[in-house]
């Protein structure tokens, strides 16, 4: 039996470690975006224009129309354009997770099945192969279904996730919690797995941790709270906060917990496409926790909401060596996610 990545000395770096580049896809297909494609592309282009000032962006376009639209909006400054068919833009979940060992890099190619077989994913499941071919990176495959948005690491042996997602029956029905923990240890080189319970209401990923709770340092966690006791998210996030305060690192020390509110205003789907899909009036899961930590920057989704500026000011003291920048994500959230969901960083080696 060949050695696991962990046995070979590979580990998953935290997001604040240096990046070689970041991978993402470009939004396409107005019907798939329920009629919101233009505002989504506006948000996406503005986000990438900011991000490209800090690190190289590798942008995958699914067809010629998307490729031409992306180039027209973005130009080419520090952005590489790739033409490759794929299903959607959520590269946090379909792209490989990279692990490193000294000056070596390896890609973990998990199985991606459209968040528990909810959406088509055959092309997205091939994205790790494409990315590794482009970068000449060694790839290790596994049949275990796993999504990057479900996992947070602190770079010091700790991984944070949710039971709602990892134990959902349409992902790995043959595996229990102990078996999944061993897989995470074997492939990502972590030592201890901390389990939260549920995520946000109407999160079609089944409670990805990156929409509610994030490591921002080895000893510091940012987590969302809900300030409206009548909101269904209130009790869920309060319970997660209690759990976080009980967790300890490998040395038995508690973490510093930083709380940020959810957006004050709710956002709902509307329009002909949403109505045709039976989704008219469905609540969306906007969150500030879906920020992306880049080289020299932290890009935080904003929603034209009263809490936008407040959250930026709460986060800035915790990133003294990075610019904390708010970018509009009011359009993008209509797809169910934001900036962290659409990105997957490739570590520098």
C-alpha cells in the first residue's frame, strides 16, 4: 500500500500562507443564474480586479462567450485566461486542495458530486485534472466526496468542519464520523478535527463552514452571530459559538473567538427564472464570513447593508499586515455563495 500524503510529510497550509496564484471560474449561462447573470458578472469582475492587484488570478472560462466577456471586462493584468468546459464557478469545492512539503506541492483530487447530488457536476469533477496539467502538479486521487468550503485549517494541526455537511447521506453514506476523520488526517496532514453542527438557513451546500466560521490565525477564529432572536439562524449560531468556546488546540489552549454579525437585511430570490424553479421568495444565505484571504489582502463580501462597514472595522485589527477591502456581493449571492466559495488558492512553494 502506498503512503498517504500525511505519511509522506504533506500538510494543508492555512489560507494566509503565501499563494502562487488563485483559481476561479467565470460566471456563465443566465438561466443557471436565474436571470441574475449581469449583476453577478459585475460583482465578479470588480472582485477579480481588486484581487489581481495582490496575486495572480487563473480564470477558467467555460465557453467562447464567457471568455470574450471576461477579457472585455478584465483586460489581462495579472490574470491568466483558460478556456475549459465546466459546470459552475464554485472552485472552492471542485478544484483540488493543495498540500505542501518543504518546496514540494501535491494536489488532492477529491470526488465532487454537486453538493450531495443536487446539481450537475460531471465537468467540475474533472477540474483537478485540468488544473494539475496546467501547472504540472502531482495529483493524488480519492473516491471520497469532499468540498473545500466544508474545511477550515489553522496550519497547526487543527481542522474545523460541520456535521451537517460531512455526515450528509448523499456524500459518503458508507462512512461514519471516525472514518471521515481518518481520511482528513491522511490526506491533509491534520491531527485534530473540531465539529460544529449546522450552517446557515437555505445553504444548499448543507452548512459549509466557510459561510459561518473561519480561522484567521493558528489561535484565532472568526465566527458569525445573528442579532435577531426571531431568525432561524440565531439558535444555530449561538450553539456553534458555545462549541467554539469549548474547543482547544493541540496544546489544550482555547482559541480567541472574534464574532461578527450576519447582514442585517435578508435577501430573497425573485423574478421569472426563480418563479419557474419554484424558488421565488426563497431566502439566500449572505454572510461576511465568506471572505478570501489573499497575498496582502482580505476581500470581504458586502451587500449594501447597514452592517457592511461595521464588519470591515471589526476585521481590520486582526489583519495588520493585509488590506481589508469590502467588495459588493449582492449579485453574486444569488448563486448561493460569495468570494471564498468561488476561489481556490494554490500555495507558493
